[in-house]
């Protein structure tokens, strides 16, 4: 029997099937495999144990998409929710979410909530200008405005709602769909930050082809898993430039004679600031790789100087090239 994981609580996986909802555990073969199932995954469910009533997931079916923060599979787009106020709009955090979606090849749609808290005309204009290449929706979950723009966007998609805590992800879903009753909670009076009300990702079926995933708010995305020259791929501002800059590893930040030299002032200052920060984080990753590779090289050199007796191929030291590749893979696939 096949089904879709809608919720995960520690070792328990809740799987929606044509015969109803099952609480399942992972078969050893899946548990020992590297990639564990996520919410949104299609899985094969083994027949339920008659005595204990326990079901088991025995196979993870191929994924169309996957995202590790928050953990979700098979989503077709992400609704990045920000609040215009309470908590204040944080452009850098927004850029982090957008860049992370771009990295995972998931279409971002931008939602700006709590539109009722003030007159945001100037801020709205600024947002529309900066993010003109993305779909933008302004909402108030409280007054239920903007929902008419949101509904058609969600239709026939599996949409992950993500963003910082307290911006109103669960409130938006409650406002859109009756009877959901997702838990929501006031932002802290002192810090004006969310209090992490939603604790787990949850896939909610709206109709046969429409799903939404509510997720816990977070704000600790860092770009320490890719190379500095790759960060530009996550910013639409640089995409049109691809072929034009003659320097292979150019970050386009301050290099002279870089194709972007004259265009730097045309990119929005907040976007450029975010870009520079992410490149900085990626540089640390590059350093880490360099240091680890050096350590391996030193070890190999040391071993080569020793008189090593022949050992079976199974136990033999991996080649330097292989070592580098493994190290690269390890770092690159890191969450
Ligand atoms: N004024 C106003 N308040 C809102 C709106 N949307 C949500 N809120 C309030 O903001 C607070 C946080 O909303 P939640 O829906 O819990 O936020 P969340 O993004 O799900 O937060 P986490 O689950 O912690 O990630 C609640 O007190 C909501 O009532 C809105 O459009 N306008
Ligand atoms: Mg929530
Ligand atoms: Zn350049």
C-alpha cells in the first residue's frame, strides 16, 4: 500500500493512504539508509501487524524535490511569509529564504502579512520594486484580506509555508481554510519575536491536487555549504550576467574590471548587503575545505614516507584523488 507522510513525531510517521491514516515506524533497511523520509514523501507501507496494529514503512519512493530546512519533500513551491511589522520586516532574513529556495530549485512566492497593523504604502512600494521578479502577495490573516490573491496561487500545488517565527504562517492557513485550528500564539511583547508555536512540519490536504505544509519558524539559515562563486546563482540580479564576466571565480563584489563593476550601484542596497554576507559565509566554507584537504595531503605524504607493507585492496588507503572527492562530497552534501 502506498501513502504520503503528513506528519513526523520522533520515531512515528503518520501516513495518509486510501484506507485512512496510519501511524508507522521505519523498517530497519530505511532507518539505516542515509536519507530518512520527510513530510511530503510518498512511501510504501507494509501490511499492518495484526497483533500490535503497528504499520511499517518499507520503501521511500523517488522524490521530485527536497528541502532540508525545514525538512519537506515533493513540494512544488514555497510561500515565504514575512510580517510587515511585529516582528519587523527583516530584508536579510527574507533574502536568506529566497536564496535557499533558489538553491533547492523551488519556486519562491513572497507573502507579506499583518498588512492591517499600519499604513505600509511606502514599504509596499519598496518591496514591489526590490523583488519585482517574484510573485508578491500582501495579506492580513486577521482581516482576511489578500487571501483572494493567495488561493489561486496555492491551487494544484504543494506549498511549503516558511519564514521566521511569529510572522503568521499558521494564522494565514487558519484564515484560508475553515476547521484547521492550527495553533497560533502572540509574539513576545518584549522582543517582538515569535515564540515558536508550530513545532513540526505538517502536510495538510486541501483537495486531491492541493496541499500545504505548515512549518516551524526559524531564522538560522547560513550559506556555509557552497563556494563563494556559486552564491551569485541564487540572486536573480546576477543571472543575466552569467556569460559576461570574464573572471571565472569572480564574486562581483569589488573585483576590478568585473562585468558587474558598473552595475553594482543599480542593485538594491539591501540585496547587495545580503549577497555580500552570504559570499562571506561561503568563503568560510571554502577555507574549511582547504584546511581539511591540506590535512589529508599531509597525512598521505607522511604515510608515503613510511615503508608500508602491502595490504589487501579492501583495507588499502584510498587514493588522494578519492580522498579529495569524498571530502568534497561530505562537505557539499552537508545540511
Ligand atoms: N495583526 C495581525 N496579527 C496577526 C496576523 N497574522 C497573525 N497574527 C498574529 O501573530 C501571532 C503569530 O502568528 P502565528 O500564526 O502563530 O505565527 P507563525 O508564523 O505560525 O509562528 P510559528 O509557528 O512560531 O513559526 C499571533 O498572535 C497571530 O494572531 C495579521 O495578519 N495581523
Ligand atoms: Mg505556526
Ligand atoms: Zn565579476
